[in-house]
């Protein structure tokens, strides 16, 4: 069995295949004590479900996670335990017989040929095996959790269909994307412009009726991300998001901000002028897509991914028999998505949330480390002053020791000690008085020791 892994701060491991009994995900690195709304996660999983319309696969599954570890039910709901979160999705609606004719006859542009060349018959290719769009199901679950954790920090991830074939939706405003304009409900097409959406439905349905498929583009926006998230060079915001995006089958390209269009612009057109907005640095335009040097600049992170048309189409196609090395043709049976794009929208959101959460955790722990360092510096300064004052106090106690010796008095003076303890306790106040008193008891003991040595 092959395990695919991703991530640093939050790691995911995915195993299973389209027609295997189950698909599993293990999520490492979730902090303990975080509330997870499983109903909300299920809403996202339902948005990617098949069997809902003419342009999606007829394969409908429950798509409900069976969570085996990492969550415990408390009064307030499900809460992370800090252990790896393991969830299983059972495949219950498989029809492997549809794939028998294709055992050695690969579908053009699917992974049948490449996976056979790499793994031979040791890997089950039925239903697309581990290259199936079904492998996005656990990603949607992990992503839904990351989205909830990010939302607590004021960070949101939203996507919509930007284009199906040549039919285009409106674009997100790159500076202020109106993410609420996109419906987020199973069965509703996630577009901004309803009229464009109607045309898309008509076109996808026509392609399905023709036994063909169609590709498209998905646009995704991350809002509320502070400036400073992401690393230079290889763990940049772009590379971390892209790494995750190419784990979604059929993604063929990605562009951030104005992307390839930047190549047609002059610097004077493409540069995003800095401005001050609401007392903070912002940019007037957002051709950079919210990222410069791999690091977020506080503007919305905007990117688009291109999804190729579903390779499984019902038209006769030229292919080969991989075993006999002969040319042949293939006319498919089986259930496929004539257009992957609507179902891929929640997958893109989820994958993006996993990537952004990874970088955000690193940003947050560095910030926490920074504020720890700042507090420690202040403590060091105070310690210096306190040590100096204690030394001065001991000098005075040394003088008292001399006086006491002259007058034949005892070093310890319980009445005076009580006065000192009450005084410092009053100065420290109610909350800290007792602690300070304890510290002073020790200080008095040590000072008396010093006085004895002075005599
Ligand atoms: C949500 C989703 C559903 C998919 N459904 C199908 C499908 O029904 N039939 C198909 O041939 N490919 C489908 N794909 C795409 C293939 O899995 C993908 O094209 C194939 O694995 C080859 O990988 P590549 O296109 O990334 O090279 C789907 C992808 C996604 C994201």
C-alpha cells in the first residue's frame, strides 16, 4: 500500500484507493483542545459529493468520516486530543467490473499507463486506483479542520468557478474579494455571476450528453492573512500552496495574482503601489496576489488553478494494449464526472487551507518565540536591578550586624522580621502578597546568615 505524505507543521498521510475497502487519513500536529465542528466539516464534504447532477459522476457515496482517534466528545462538542487524528472513509459504491476491459488498455491522459509502468499489477488501478479524484475526499476532511482553525484566527479561504471552457464567471476583486457572493451549499454552483453559472450548467450538461468532458479554472482567495506568513525560497507561500494543489488530480496549472498576465505588463503597470489604509500598510492594486518574496503582504492571497477536462470520456479513443504492445481503441463504460470543476472547488479550498495552516503555524510560533524573547529581556533587566538592590540591602544589613554586635543584640529579631514581611506583602498587593512574603522569608534567612558572617 502506498502512503502519500504532505506538510511540516501539520502533516497528512493518505492511503487507500478508489475501489479499496477504505481510504484513510492521518493528520499529525493538530494542537490539543481545539474544538472541531464535524457537521461543518461534513458540509464541505457534501459540496464535493458526486451523484448530484447531470455533469457529475453517478457514483454517490456517504462520504462520512469514521474518526478512529484524535478527537474526543466533550460537553461543548468534539475536541482534538493532540494525538494523530485518524479518519477512515469506506468505499461502498464501487463497480470494479467497469474497469475489467481496461486492465491493460489505458485511458488516454489518465494515470493508467504511468501507474502500470511504475507499479505493474502490484497496484490496483480499478476506478483510477490511488490516482482517482476520490482521493480528494480525505483532503477535504483535513482541509475542513484547518479552515476551522484558521477561521479562529480571522483567516478565511473561499473559491469559486472562474471558468468552464470559455464561459467565465466574474473575478474576485483582488483587493477586496466579496467572498460572500459565492454560494457555499451542496447542489448550488459556486459562482459569483448567476447568469454565467446558468450558461456553465447548460454547457456542462451538453458536454455530458455528447459523451465528452470539459475543463475549467477555479479561483481561490485567502482573506485575513497577516503580512509575514511564508518563508523565503523553497517554503514560500506559492510553493507550499502549489505543492498541495498538484496533489489534486487533474490540476495542470496555477497562477498567483495577475499570474501569466504579468508577463504582458510594464513595471509601472504591474507594481502594486504601497498605501496606508486604516492605519496599516496596504497596496492599492494586487497584481502580486498578496505575496512578495514568498511571504504574505497582508493583502488577500489570490490564485487560480486550471483543471484539465476529465480524461474518461465516452467517445471512442485511440489507445494501446500495454501487454501486447498493439494499438487499439477504447470506448468506456463506468461512471465519470463530465466536468470535475464544480466538485473540485471545495477540494481547492481544503488543499489551500492545509497549506496556509502549515505556514501560519510556523509564523505564529516564531511570533510567540519573539514575544517570549522580548519578555525575557525585560525580566533580565529587572533581575539586574533586583540583584543590585538586594546587594545594597545586604550592605545595610551588614551595618546593622555591626550595631547589634556593639549593643549585644541577637541577629534574629522575630518582631522586626514580621514587620518587614507585612510591609512587603502590602506593597505587593493581595494577589502576589503571599508569594512575595515567601521570597522575603528566604531573603531574611540569607541576610541573617550574611550578618553572622559579618560579625
Ligand atoms: C473531484 C475530482 C473528480 C474526478 N473525477 C474523475 C472521473 O470521474 N474520471 C476521470 O477520468 N478522472 C477524474 N478525475 C481526474 C483524474 O483523477 C486525473 O485526471 C487522473 O488521475 C490523472 O491525473 P492528472 O490529470 O493529474 O495527470 C477527477 C479529479 C477530481 C479532483
